[in-house]
């Protein structure tokens, strides 16, 4: 079976999800290709949306919140006659040809834009392919209910009510969880992980990261925490692709042996294994990775939008804490690091959450759905 995964470069979350699913398909020895869905409309459009999304996340988070809130209140902006839908539909012919030329049997979308494009492909061409949409946040993002795909992969069964729609049958839902890379299902002993990162095993370790783009009040939080954390606590700040922030923090804390400033990191699994507490914005992938490691979190309301729902989900589950401003968040971090009983209670809450391999579930369900559709190439 040949599978096409369609993502969008609006942050790394959707791409990370796509890579996680592809990784599992590769392990099974099956053909699997990842493409940016917006490239089928225009590569210039894809670059522009990527730039716009990054800019809003880093500097204009209020604008992202405004746009997301508007789209929630006005779902018609994703209707087939809307400007957004028509813009995405411009890539329909190229996407259809790519699917046919590649001999793909299944298409997995990790962004709602991709699912809307595949909805239009099927309206026009009725291709013999099975289509799935993977939710990468703990909510139903705007536009999802306007899509028409075969399987909707949800983060948690408790969220199904958010996805309910006259257009979606209950049999189309699959509670898979959010796909993460296979490395996060395996762990390194915490003391060993700390040693590997140059951190004393008898020190507590606070890990701070605000997405791959290094957004949110990281500079202010680092300053507040640097004055409050005792010498027995190390703090690692991961700036991601925000090189400007990385350089500023490296200059400021070059003489602080317990503060470590890093750029983009490949081995996030080791970092999470080494941490006692994770200070982060609630991106769907990031917090799912931490939950798999049973790592207590303090969540920053850096961007809002879909992340508001992610934050609420983990606060309700008991695996995370938060604060109303940077000063309160810093205080929460210090308090938790000083109270092992509270940290252990948060770990227990995270341990109780499902730990299924989401990519494996998606792989199996897509094969089942393709087999039921009568596509002969789906039968192994």
C-alpha cells in the first residue's frame, strides 16, 4: 500500500505529527511520502503562510487569538463557497494528478487545510483512495466539520462530542491519540539523562521550551526564574529556531553555570527524560510528548487559540499547572520544584492517561478502512 501524508508548515506541530506517522509506516516497510499540501496551490503561498504563522506566534499572538476566535464563531469561512476554501481548491488538479501518478491508496492529513483540499479532490474526481484526518490538538479545530474524509483520528474519546456533526458518522471516529515519534515511547534513566546533558544527578532540572519557534515570554521567565531558583536547580532553555533569542540569552547567562541555553534540539526525548518539570506552551505535540514521559508541566498561555483547549485539557487531567502572568508562573515553578509530593501527584495523573502508540493505531485503522472500501492494493 502507498500512503501520502499531507501536512502544512504552520509551525512544526503538524509536520512533527506527519513525521511520526511516516516513521511508523517506514518501520513496516511500506511506501509513505510526506508533502506540504499548500505547495499544490503555490509554493509562494506556502512560504507566505509559514512566515505569517511564525510572525504571529512570536510577535503578534493577540492577532492569532483574534483570527482563531473569529473562525470559531464564523465556521462558514471554511464552507465550499468561501474565499479560503476556493483558494485551497486551486491546488485540487495538481494534488489529484500527484496522487494518481504516485499510485497512492491512502491519504492522511495532519492539517485541516489538507483535509479540505482532499474534500474538493473527491468532489471532482472520486479517486479510489481512503482519507484520514489526524487532530493535532485537544479540540476540534475550525474547518474540521467542513471536511469529508473517511476516518477522523481523535486525541481522546472524551473529545468526540466536540467533533460531532451531521456530516460525520460515529463509525468514522477513531480515538488514536496524537502521534509522536517512537523515541518518546522509550526512556532513559533520569540520572543518566542528566549526566549526558552535563547536569548533576542530584540537582532538580527545570526545562523551558515554547515550541520550535521559541515564542512567548521566555526572556522574561528566564530572568524571573534565574533570580528565584536555588543553586540545587538547573534550568535549560530551548530556544528552537529563534536564533535571536538564543544569542541574547547566551550572552546574559554565560556566567551562570546552572542555566543552559540551547537552540533547536533533535533529541527532545533525552531532554524530557532529564527534566523534573517542563515549562512550556501547550502545543498539542509538545504536551503529548511530555505526557508520554509522565513529566509534570507548567503551561504558558503564550498564543491561545487551539492551545487554550490543550491547556485546559491537561489542567483538568491534573498533569499541569499554570499562572495568570509570568511572575505567577515563575512562582508556581519554584513551588513545585520544592515539593516532591506535588510533582509525584502530577506524575500519577499523567500515568493514568492512555499510552497507546497513536501512529500504530492510525496505520491499522487506515488499512482496515482501505480494505473495507474494496481497494485491492490495500489487502496485504
